[in-house]
C-alpha cells in the first residue's frame, strides 16, 4: 500500500525553535555544493544582464518543486527510482562540466547557454535533485511537515545569498568551481548508494567532512588577478 503524503498539522512546542534551527543549519551545510552548482549554471548564461534574473526565477520554480517534494516526501522516499533519477541527473551535470573542455587560460570551461529559459529549468531541476538528499535528512529530524517547510523556506533564501557569494568567489579562486562539481558528484554517489544499497547509507557527518575537505582545496588558490 502506498503511503499517503505527510500531513500538515501545526503543533508548536518548546522544542520547535530548536528543531527549526537544526533544520536551517542542515539546509545551510548541505546547500554549499548546491549553491556553487546553481551559481555556475547561472554564470553560463551568455547575457550577463540576465544572470540574476535566471537565478531568481529558477529558485522560485525550485521552491515550488521543493515544497511539493516535502508534502509528498513519505511517498517519494519509498521509491528508490526517484533517488536513482536524481543521482543520474547530478552525475550528468558533473560529466557535462568536466567534459566541456578548457578555455584559453587553461581553466575548465562551464557549459554556455544563450537563452534565459534554457537556464531556469536547469536551476530548478538541479535544486530538486539536491532536495532529495536534504529533504530525506530533514524528515529524519522532524515529521512535522510545516516545520520542514519553514526550514526549507529559510534554507532556499539562504541558498540565494550563498549563490551570490559563490558567483563572486568563482572569479577569485582557481579550483572552487571544480571543487563544487566534485561535491555535486559526491551527493550524486550518495543518492545512488542510498537507492541501491540502503544498508550502506553514508552518515551525514562523513558527507559534511568530505565536502569540507573538497572546499578547503577549492579555496586553496586565488586567481592571480584577484591577488593584485
């Protein structure tokens, strides 16, 4: 029998503010690689003036998809096929990035987009793929749907500001974009492992530690132009 979507009762207790803080913290920690992926995708838009608009509209659609995922979370996580699709999509993004070739300065070249509406669906679907991991973690912390939604709402606002930071840092740090996509690949592998071998679930502490190491390398070298 298929589980029904999780319900929406509002039950505010003494532990509610603490749980909300935990959920927001989880969103912030788990969104670093998401933010850099979205920043990189938006920067691939040829028309620079459209990049902020693409990020804003993409995240609006991403928010709608994420809220839908949360409401139907207990149904979605029941089927491993969703996680396999999410993993395949993230690993495809990584493959597409690392096979795009080098630019004239020898740096990895990001995929280019000529249309605003090429970028918006990619941003929204990318966030949805990441949400399969973060939402599964969130509902393990709290089964109150309204609380998970509140945490995700604050989290996606933080994601927008984090993306702005990473857009600036992408031009300052040589390895940051590569590090971000390596972290995206890690999330893809984690989703694949969870779907195919649930008993081999990678602990969040291990994931966070690996992402921290990857990003330490990403921030290890500044561009020569940024040093001047």
